[in-house]
């Protein structure tokens, strides 16, 4: 049995814990310097996962933007950007979404078995549709990615329901959390984590592995498993980048 992928959960939220505002237009939580950092993290992963609600609401491309990073991936025998992965219970996905049309990369859609036929008919050749039982769990997704797709490193980018499922199931190795310097305060806005039971409590604290100021935002990196490969000096960009260059493509 293949080992599950190393999971990095990445999100940016307001001081009061919101991922976005309630308006249709997306509220940017970060800044250009941090977007570039996220682009680097994306380039070091084999796959990127977002929920179907994020595909519908934000219409993300989920591609590596920097030409040098794309070239580095291509030179190592990888696609220019990581595989795209999403999960849907309803099957409500448009084949015209940027998730399916942007970039020449493999795309996976996980859905309950009963929805496979209709979703395959809707998406055609734009994605591989995988049925996983009566209800898709994030553990089953990780098992399939590791065993059948050769995914070693997975980046999870949202939205809130997906982040909550990964965290509550204790499936995250590393949390990269960016805090924006403002409040949202809108009851209907999406939150980073829903109410429920989490493995990390006052008696089992997550390990803070590093902090870094990036312009007007701050990055907090938490080690959430024994597999976490965040080093104590990762808060120093120069040290971190040397480590990336030495090990990311080994």
C-alpha cells in the first residue's frame, strides 16, 4: 500500500477568521508578495485540491504563474503545473470553468459512485471522474491519490468545507496560514474552519514551526504531524530557499 501524500494546507484569512467576504466579488486576503510565495509552494507539489464550491465561486486557474518555476518543473519531467483535483457531492460543475479549461495538466474529480455517469457525461474528456463510495471522504481521496496517481505531495487550498474536513480528520501534515490585517465581520461570509471537533486542543497544541512577515500580512506555519518537514529555520527566506533547491526535486 502506497503512503498517503504529504498534505500542505494553505489558506489566507482575516483577523476574525473569514476566508472571503459575502459579496460575489472575491475579497483578496493577501498581497502580491504572498501570492508569489504561494506560487512557489504550488510549484513544489504534485497536485492541488480545492472543493467544488471554490471552483464555482472563485473560478480559479490553479496554475503555476512564474515562467522560471514552470521551466523547472518541465526540466524535471513534470507538467508545467500540478495536477488539479476537486471533490463534489452534487456534481454541479461547469465544463467551462477555468479549472477544466486552463492549462495542459491532468484533472481529477472525485464524486460519490451514484453520480459518476452523469458527471462523466457532463465533463467529457476534460477530467477524469472517480467514484469513491456512497460518500467521498478526504481519507479515501488521499488513498487514491497515493496508490493510483503517484501523488507524493498535495496542496489543499480550500474552501472552508474542504479545509474543515481535512483538519477534523487529522489528515494535514503542514498548515500554512496567512493572516490579513483587517476584519470581515459578515455573518454570511465563508469561514476558514467550521464548528466541530479538532485534534488540536488546549491539551494538544499544534507546533508552531515558523513565522514570517510578508508585507502587511503574516505567515504562520504549523507542524500538524510527525511527517512535517518544516525546519526550525524555515522562517528565514534565504535558508528556506536553499533547502528547497537542495531537496524539492530529489
